[in-house]
């Protein structure tokens, strides 16, 4: 036989119809024999009904749906899809700052990469020097364009 | 269980049931993501009153509860993209509502503003007003952890597992906390109602 202490731990689940069939049978058997538990359960039910009634009566919106949605919009709501998401990201000041900083870093990095790549690539003058170097050797190449050494070597 | 059952929800727009009203939450969310504001209005209409009940249960003030719910919907709208595929929309919404309500409660406490408190009914107070004041007093006398589970359960939509997900506690904790919340609430209610019970 279920005791009062055990039964009172099950009040809430019983009210929410969450007891198993066996538990519910034991619980109801106890209730039928215990006036104290019956009375307490009844007061829980009444208090619960009072709560529901108060919520239904007092916790009601004071604005229409349209007004509410419009108020949400005035709270800087932006569409979150596709282009809207980008707009939203850019609309918040913190995000603008973050985007600007990230963009600056990216641009600086890109410029560094471009200059570095340019320094690696072979310019037309380098190509020309390379051709001469292959044909005449480094000494002759050094003489190219040097008026003091002009004529020392015959091509 | 949580989630949407279209026919069960109130149509806050006061119109007949249209195709869009019948769409499940996840379809509406998809449409909102593509900028369909009407779908957002349907979602709001579907959950606004229940969200208000949850917030009211925690805050005991309709004005504060409305602020909390509005802030919650603003957040939901802004972060809708984060929700996709991560479970039940209503649970997520109620979680945001609880968080906003608790945040507002902290702010209100810091500002030291008092809520309306119960005082024995005067000659002018009608029975309904008195009943509401009693309930508000009973709720505000409860520790926050108890009134939160009581408010979440009062909307009769969430099961214990969903409440557990919202308050981030084990189901067993929800079960025992709800039992204790109802016991304390009923005792206080009986005390305040006196002979009228």
C-alpha cells in the first residue's frame, strides 16, 4: 500500500497524466483511502485552475498582431535571408567595425602578395639579360650598356 | 508535446484559416529567411499568447511580460538562421522568452521597482481582479526556479523533457521541481484565499 509521502511526490505527475497504469492504480487506491491526500490534491487542482484563469484573463496581448510585428520591425529587425542577411550583418555598428578591420587586413595582405609575386616573376629586361648571359657569358653581359667598356669586346 | 498543431492555435489575425496558417513551423521559418514577413506574422500569432503566459508567470506584470516577449521575438527573428535543423522551434522560442524574462527580472530588481503586490481586497475590487492579484502574489512568493517550471507547464504544450531542455536540467529535476512548485503555490493560494477556497 502506498504511503502519503510517496503519494504526494506523485501529485504533479498524476495531474499531468504521466503515471504508468500500475502507478496510477496504486495512487488512486491510496487516494480512495486517504482523505488528507484527497483534500490536498483537490487544493492543487483548484490552485492550478486559478493560475490558468489568471493567465487567460490577465496575460493577454495589449496590442494587435500587426502592431506587435511592426514594433518588432522598429526594433531594427532586418530580413535574415540571402541579401537580407548580408544587410543585417552590415547594419550593426560592431559588425561594420569588424568588417572594416577584416577588409583592411585582407587588402593589405593581398597587396603584399601581389608585390611579392611580382618580384618573383621575370621581367622583360631579365629575360633579355638572360639571353645575353647564355650567349656571351656573365662578363660580356656586365659590359652591356657600359659606355666605358664599349668596344672592348667584339660581338 | 511542443511544436505546432495549426488547428489548435489561435488565429491572432482574426481571419479564416489560410494556406499559410496551415504551414508547419519549419516551412514558415524557411519563408521568413527569404524575407516573407507574413510568415513571421503567422509564427508570432501562433506563439505570442503562450509566450506571454510564460513571461507573465515569471514576471507577474503584463507590461514587463510583453516587453520580454517582444524582445524574444526580435532576437528570434535576427537569429532565425541559427535555428535551422536544431530541434523544435517552440522550445527554442520559450527558452529565449525565459531568458529574456529572467534578464528583465534582474534589471527590474536592480532598478528596485516593485511589482503590484497583493493586499486584502477593498470594497471596489471585483472577484476576478482579486483572484488575479492572489495568483500574482502566489507566483511572486515562489523562488524563481519554481515559478519558471510552473509557468512553462501552465501553457500545457510542453512535456517534461522539453521543459528540461529549456531550463537545462535533467527530467527528474523538472519532475521534482514542478511537484514542489505546485505544492508551494497551492499552499500559498489556500492561505491567501482563506475561507473562499
